[in-house]
C-alpha cells in the first residue's frame, strides 16, 4: 500500500481497488435495503418526503448503522480497514461513523461540493479537529452515469472552508469552479480521502440504484467543544500500529 500512502499524503485521496472480499461486499449489500426502508419509515412518521439531506426515492443518508446491525462491524474492524487506516492515518485510528448513501434510479440527486469536516464544524463539532478519514465504498460499480465521486486533488491542505446551506436540498456547499477529478470505482473498491478534501457526487442517471457504504475513522477521539462529550463514536481500531478491535 506504499503508493496509496504517498498519493493520499500528496493529493488527499487514494483508491484501493477490489479491497473488500466478496463475502464482505455481499454482507454490506444485504444490509442496505433495510436501512433505506428505515429512512422511508422515518419520513412516513413525520409526514414529510425530506429529512435533512435525505430525499425520498432520490437520495438517502442512513446513519449509525453499525449500532443497529453488529454484522457491519465485521467490515469496519476487518484487517483490510486496519491496513487502509495505517496507510492514511498512521498508527492510531478510531472508528468514528458509518452511513449508507443510496441514490435512487433515474432521479438520484447530486451532492454538492463540500468537505466532511465542514459538516462537523457547521453542526457544532470542534472547529479545530484533526482531519480524519472517509472510506467511500461502492457496493455497485460507481460510474459517471450513476453519480460517482469527484475530488479536487490537494484541496485537503486548505483547512476547513466556509460552507453555505442550500435551500431545498439542505446540502452544505462550497463554491467550486474546478470540475475536479472523476473517480470511477468497481464495487468492492474503496476510495479513501481526507475529511478536508473537497468532493462531490453527480446525479444517478442510470436505471438502477447507486449504493455506497461509508466508514470514517479519526486519529484521535473527537470531543464536542464546551461539554467535552464524545462526538459520534471512538472505538479504537489501531493503537501503536497494532489492530486492537476485531469484527
């Protein structure tokens, strides 16, 4: 993983092709539909078609899934994720957050240019947190047609930029003139990027859903300012370079 480590340090992202075993990939796919149904049920209960950045039938963000389905921890605390964290974060890594991101067929909404750290800061997290790692794991081949991810190489060095909330979509967005680099990735590959890297995804214009599982890891436990309470999760994966938690 040496070349990916160098690329991550220089450009803010790296692609680990075919990183997930067929068994892990099928497990992630098998859990996905239930979490989309959970989001629809939440919208039904509220009598709305939009909750936050989720939009019924168009775009779903289903959070904190491993808390409900422990089977997901077999991926989150797998040797391959430990290896990716070593190559990107270093010898210390904590599991922070997981999420299914699903774009509906034909009408799956794009997602605006942003930094993941921008969401943390905007919604009350520590503004000076150490950049963390996002692992974007396509469960279907991610293509231009179905709205794969685009990145601005090197933008991770610019710190956390001002984000503006967009009416209607509810995205936090950064104005970007650059078209970025399109990263098409096979199902089972992992696109790893720094939380300060600018990235966006396109609309899904294909006839099938585009499913992604997202896993995030921090180099230190993230605490909310003021209260000093834990933000999200901080389950140790690596300590001193050694894997200490297993799925």
